[in-house]
């Protein structure tokens, strides 16, 4: 098990969220759901669930432990995509019941924030020709779901 594992706190439905994410990404599964057998500040014994799950080989932990702090943009998960079909597939799945946002961001139905990003965007943004990079950045800032063809068109001028 890795030394650092993302840990997500849900008011409720952490097991449902984990199953939803595992249904979207390859090499993903819910590994275990355990009800804490002791009373906690969040509730009586059995009311808090700890969910272990894996997304694309990366282990995660999640709790269903009552309201505490809502998810924010300050922590999000970037999904690097190789082509537009992959962007479209992840975008459709994760935004179902959620809220699309600017620049490839979305908030899913459980309140977690995601960035659905074409891998090529990073390459274009790092180009030594800063005019090309600026055009790409300006194009990206006008998009909701990122469009590789539109980004490449901006890159090429």
C-alpha cells in the first residue's frame, strides 16, 4: 500500500460514490466497506463507514461520517486523457447529476471536483513559443468541456 492515499470525507453515501467512480474508470473497484464498530463524534457504532477503493490502480479511502467540510476546488482530481473520445466519455459520466464548470472542471453528483484534461494541453502550455501557449490558454479559458481540436487550432494560430 502506498505511503500517501487520498482520503475523502462524505456526509453520506461514500460507498455509493466509490462504486460510481469504479464503474467509470478502468482498473477500478471497491475493495472494502467497513462500518466502524465504536461510537465516534460523527455518530453511534456502525453509523460511520470506511470505504477502501481503487481508481485506475490508485488506492483511495473515503468516509461516510456526516457533514463536516464540503469539497471545494482547492482539492480536485485531474484525469489526463489521450483523445477527445476519452474526454467525452469521462465528462459525460462524471457530470451526470453534477455541474459542468469552466476550463474542463466539473463537480460530480457527490460534490467532488474533477478536471478532465487532454494530455496534449500540458505540452502546448509549456511550449517555448509563449505566443502559442498564450493562444491555447485563452482558448481553454473560454471552454467548459475542453476540446482538443479547438485547442490545437489556437495553438497553430
